[in-house]
C-alpha cells in the first residue's frame, strides 16, 4: 500500500466565511489530507462584514482593506491545511446586532434564494465530484444568517447536483454519497474540557458559557460520527492563527492546553444526515462504507 492509502477519495467542506474551515473540522481535514484524500473548501462569502477580533490587528490599514486581508489569510490557512479552495462570491451578511435585529443588508448572502445560492456550488460539486460533503445543521451551528444560509444552500446543492434534469449547463450530474453536519462544539465536549481544566487547577474560559448552556440530550444524540484527529490539533491551531484578524492568539481558542484537549476529547464530531451507501452508525470515519475508487488504485 502506498503512503496515500486513500488517494482518489474526495471531501468537500462548505463554509460560510473564511476562518470557518479552520475553526470547524480542521483537524479532520489535516488527517484526511495526510492520508491522501483531496479536500476542497468552498467559502460562501468573503467575510467582508466580519469584525477584527484580534486587538493586535485592530489597525486602520487592516480595516481599510479588510476584504483583501481576509483573502490573504484564507490563502495562508489553505496552504497550512493542504486543501484547495474556492469562493462562491457572495457578500457577508454580517452579524445582525440589536433587539429587534435590524434587516439584513441589501444584496447579502443571507437574502439570496436557495436556488441562486446553490448554482455556483452545484457547478463546483459537479467539477470536484466529492464523495463526502460537510455543512452546518439547520441552526447554522450558531445562528449567524450566513451559517443558516450555508446549510440551506448546501442541502439544496447536494440534492440537485445529482439530478440530471437540473441545470445541465452546470455540468454532468454527480451524486455525493454522504453529507454530514459539524457538531464540533457540543456540550458533552465542553463539560469534559471544563472538568479536566478544573482537575488540573486551571481556569477555564468555558465556565460561564457552560453555566448558561442547558442540557439537551436529544441534540447530543445527533452525533453519529467521531473522527479521531487529536494528533492534528496543532495543524488546526496553525490554520486558525493564519486568520489573524479573526483569532486572538491570547483568546479563548488557545486557553485550553493542547494535551488536555488531546486527552479528554481527541475527536471532531459530526452527524451523518444522508447516506447513499450502506453504513452503520456510530462510526469513526466520514468515508465509512465508501471504497477507494478503482481508477486511482491502478495508477
Ligand atoms: Zn462564520
């Protein structure tokens, strides 16, 4: 067997903003890339309305060129993760601040129809021909309008890309075999990490959040798939740091020591939503039930 036992397999992650590919499922990505899987990241928006969350980057020249800066950050993260990447080209909706929430800005991603949003994604699916896709759940993972829209558009594209009658001008139909939702920020993981931090006598950044986070066993039970990827957490962290405007190196992302994360929760977690191959859950591999394509094994 070659050092790339899974060459020929393809994984597509659909994300809302540049940095989401590094904060959700990035260690899984690094693991599959190391095994020879081609991983393609699709970024729906340019992140133009994101804030600068790192005090060190909160400078006028960064704000003036935020779209370009975020593009360069994405390029760096892409290279660290070893993926290819495309932009869908939609405009960030921004986080609607206020009570009641203000209307979304005209022309933003959150306001496009599922059909309009899915068109460029269907084209990319039919070109890249992924065996597996990931996206967010119906709540967006967290309720940013672009994350919810990412879910809507991904599910629409997943279905329509396989339909030979649908938009033939976007390419030959392609059936993605499995689609997953990210559930990396689940409550049981947070509990485990907070408890391990307490046991180690460390202050946890999640105490307050956990105190407000109601138990929801039905939601926790949606996790079907835990991908062991602890040894790739350092790659995830490097990719996150590449998004310098979005990630404060002294902030909560890096407050939990790596060895604690690797010890208490060495997986990234997913929900298998649709499978067109026989597979049984729980599972520990996004490609469970999918054979390495024969055409690539010969070469
Ligand atoms: Zn996002």
